[in-house]
């Protein structure tokens, strides 16, 4: 029996045909060593990987973006459906297809959903091993960084369709930067209900830091970034002037799941430890 947002549900001990609802659930299930047969993915972009790790999702059927195609899901004959609480309205329909559990999704507390997925799959020991590995990698990163960034501020921003969002301290990426003991600019050293908040172009200085990580979502975001890079305001940023702007993958830095932690840590090694300008 698994307790979840809709009550209690009896789930298989070793499910063989798992369907995941949401990208964060998908990443957590994969991290725990289970290959779903299908998933929804609200951040999926055509021709991209379903997760942070390319090739990890081959054979997984996409049954919807923000909402699952119920008929397609039924035809796959799943033995367990795992998702998040924004699917409450269709829970009665989902639970007729297969045992369905919906966990809370609070982006700043992404670790809670990881624990929920581990419980639903009976993978608590794997969960413990993954956290142990995470903290071992984090310790290696901190040793490699040494003291060279103790007086530096690390900024991270998202660029969407003609808008810029600042990453807050309590976001998924923010939690990893915090664990690495990397400092954030004053404008980002705060919590936000969704782990991020939008800024206007006139507030672009809030995006600045000694190091600037940038990610884009959608082709519109890429075009908007290209335009902003020609803007005089963009060229006034310290990180731009000192050539410390690094472009990272959205699916990794906004993953909100355990699978994405490795990708973010890899980028921190790549750009803060191994980049010539940082030495």
C-alpha cells in the first residue's frame, strides 16, 4: 500500500510496465533503475531527448505532453502509473487503467518527489545509494573548486519565449549550487514559490554575476537570446565582459529529479574546474 495525494493504493511489488506522468517523475524512475514503457513530458521539444541523458529513453513511448492520451495509455496495459498531483482531475480515469499513485510536486522540494517515487517502486535502498553517490560527487567537486570561487557570485537564468527568469536559491539547480558552497548574487539569494521569478529587460543587472549560466527553452527562447546578445544592456554584464558566460542544457538544469543532478555537477566540473579562464 502506498499513501499518496489521492489516498492509498495497492501497487505491484516489482512493476514491469510503468507509465510516468511528468518529466520529473520520468527522471526519478530512470535514476532508480526502472525503464518505463511510456511517459508524458511537459517540457519535451521535438527531436530532443526525453531526459537529461541522451539514449536513456529509447523505446519509451511519449503518450502526451501536459496531459496523457488515455486511450494510448490503456492500450499499453501498464501495471503501475506514477505521476504528480496536477493530474488529480483525471485520477479516476487513470486508476481504472492501472494502479495509480500521484505524489506532491513542489519544485523547490524536488527531493520529496524522488523519495515518493522510490517508495512507490520499492527502491528505497537504491535511493539511499544514489544520495550517497551524490554527496560523494559533491565532495569531489568542492575539493576541486578549492577556494577559487569563495568571493565569486554564480548566476543562473532561464530564457523563454521573449522573457527572462532568474533562478532562485530554492530551485533544483539552486540546491545543487548551494551544496557546492557556491555563492549567488544578492538578487538570486532568496527563495521563490516556484524556484524562479521573471525579470524585465530593464532589470537585466539582476542576472549578472562573476559567472553566468544561461539556458534556453524552445526555439523562441534561442531567438530571443540571440537578440539580447546584441543588446547594449547585455554587453554591460560583468560575466559577459569577462567571458564567463556558459550555455547549459535546459533539460539538465531544470530537471527537478535525481537523474539531472549528475548533468549539473558535470557542467560545474566542466566550466568551473576545467575551463582555462577559471584557472
